[in-house]
C-alpha cells in the first residue's frame, strides 16, 4: 500500500505507463513528469478537505505485479433481474428472485473470493442499480459496485451528487457504467424518443458536467442539451469514480474516447477485439487521452473440460426453438451495433457455436447483450483469460448461471491459477487452522 506522505509521493508506477490517478486538480499539481502514483484502496473515512492536498490521499492506478506485468481486475455480475440454472428460466426450471437475501449471498461470495467489483445492470427488467447496491454496502467488506445507469434520465448534477454521497457512505467503493441505450422500446418507457446519435451527444455533455461537478470549484456549462450554473457537490468524491463505457457505433466510440476511463466490449474472437482496441486507442490518442480496456464474458469453469461442455450442452438443450426465434427477431430489429455483432457470431443457429477455442456463443441465442462464454477446465479458462489479457484487456466482467454457484466454481478454480501466473493479485484470506467434524 502506498500513500502520499510528508516527504512526497511514494514511487511505484510511472505516470507515463498508462497510469490512472485521482483527477483532483490539486493532487495533479503535486505530480511532476516522471513521478509515479500508487495503487491502493481508499480507507473508510479518510479524505482531505476540498481543495487541499495532505498526507493520506489515496489514488488508483493500473496495478503492476512484482515482475512488472499489469495485473487483472476481475469483476462479477449481480443478477438484479433474477437468476436461474438456465439462461432463460423455463416453466419447469428454477428461478431465484432478486431479493436482498439472495443478492447478498452473491455479493458476499464475490467479496470473499477476491473479485474487484460487481456490475449491476440497469433497465425496467432489473431492480434499480443504485438502490440495490446501496443496500449491500453494509453487508460486504471491500468489493466495489459498478453501477450501470442511463445518463438521459436524471440531471448530471444530481448524478454527481449521488455518486459523491455514495463514495462517502461506502468508503470509496463506487464505479459507474454509463449506458446510453439503443433499445427504443425500453427507452420509450422513460419518455426518451431522441435518435441514437443525439443520445450519444447528450451523453458527452452529461459526462462533461458530471466530472465538472466533481471538481474543486463550481462548474458552469452551456451546450445543446444541458445548461447548468455552478454545478457542485458537498465534497469532492474520494476517489473519483472511474467511468466505464461501452458501445460499438461510431457515435459511441467518439464519446468513449473523449470521456471514458475504461472502454468495454462484449466477448468476441480475438481478431475482432484487437481491431476495436486499436481503433479506440487511436481515437483516444487524438483526444490526448489513454484508455483502459475491459471485456464482458460469461464463464463455465469446471474441474474438467468434459464437465464444462456437458453443462453448456445442458443449457443449450433448455433453450426451446420458439425462445431462440423470438430473440433473433428482436436482434434483427435492434439499433445496437454491439448487439448486431453478437448476433452475427451465431446467426441464430445451434451449429458452429464455438467461435474460438473455449469461446462459446450459445448463450447469445436467447440472451441480449453479452452472449458468449468461456467454457472449459479451470486451466483452459485461465488460458483464455490470459490470451485476451495479452491483447490489452485489463478488466474482465464475468458471470455465470446460476451466479452464486458459478462465482464459487470460477473463484475457487480459475482464479488461483491466474494468481499462480502472476496475473491476479490478492486472494482469499486463509482462515486460521481449524478442525472439521466428519462424523454423521
């Protein structure tokens, strides 16, 4: 752990090495060219007053292992729309409602296993992401919450205030996932009838105001979609929440290059991912910025490959033809370029679903959004994550059905293998030696 001391900033990671650090202007002013910023978790209740820099300011950076390699951040998914053993709960199958009891089980499991954060989705099919995760703050210890929300549905100053309060109440455990949205039927439920390019332009203005309101001084802005005067919050959030952003259309990529900290893609074959990373790096460079990159996959991680593929086959068999056909009709009508790319990986067919070694497109036959899974033994799953990491992806947002059991299967199977390779820091705290009763 490294902090700002009276002697100055502890040296750890070169700023030039794509380091992300606290955007507090006063903190920036204390860091010169060639200086370094450390990676450490902000403790509860420790911050400095607005506009000052003192010993104890904590900053985030790209995590670097002892051998100099960038380490991974692994995140899990919080199923606030319900859970099941199947991708789509069937009449005769199981369904778990997203009550606080079940969500707490998933959150605690991810917390104890060493995941960094929980992605929480948005939309009318889910519980509200802000409220659901806020309820889990006192029920968890260290895991962060990656809260997805649509920027067009609330004031950017209100969002800045909510995020600032969340950081203080959680001890700095908020990340934000900006979801502009492309499903016009869903957007219409909220009264948003603007065209796609206009929505992304509005998102750009929203993010300008959001970051401005998090600054040391009141922030005023006048654009085509918003006009605010002296936007601010009670205190600068500490640390500033990182902004995660996905979107495959040209309009989405332009806004991401200008505003995002982490650019997200759904799981595609390596050649498709590489093309997007290269393009986004160039767009960000043109804005004088650098991005981190993350990817969204499901996982089916088992002791053996046969067990994993047997589970994939079971899931596929549970998808009835009408459910597949209905999903394909929805995908054909979507304006989402990302969804179009996902659907093209399988074309609605049950054949040819393995699109890369251990990468299976079967989930996308019936599920919108992320539709691919890494399937295999724990070693094979770790191999694929290492392969995608080598492409430049530092963050992996994972999920699996059901989310509680798959969290343990991946967390106890694949994660130790990633740690053994030096790709993942930390780990489960080993309990003190204890005796286990084996009698009946």
